[in-house]
C-alpha cells in the first residue's frame, strides 16, 4: 500500500540540509544573517515533520518519538514508516 508521504519526505530533506547549514555556519563564519534565515526554516521543517507523522495512519508510538528527535527525526520516522509498510506485505507473501 503506497501512502503519500511527500510532505514528510520534503521536510526530512529540508530539516537535514538546514541543520547542516546551521552547523557549518556555526563552525566557520558564524554569520548572524545565515543563522536568522536558516533557523526558522529548520524549525518549520521540524514542525511539519512532526505533524506529518502524527497524521500518518501507520504511525506508532516509536515513530512519533523518532519524529521528535531534532535534526534527523524526520528521516528516522520516515524509515520507520517505510518498514511498517513492508511488514504486512511480507506477512501476506508467507
């Protein structure tokens, strides 16, 4: 069963990229304009990821907990949801 998880996929990529930009900026330039632009983008991607996981019908408690991890939570939750989709298909083939 293919679920439409496009918002979660986009949020996962944006969350990881924005975190990388924030950390690179912190380690090198520490330019306030970069931080003030990238910080809210990262926060919005984080919130979109959490809401996307909460709206997914295949969510579990562990998936919600993974989504709450800042930085890589959306990616971890996406992997958990993908494995949840594969379990019923594997059981049906057996």
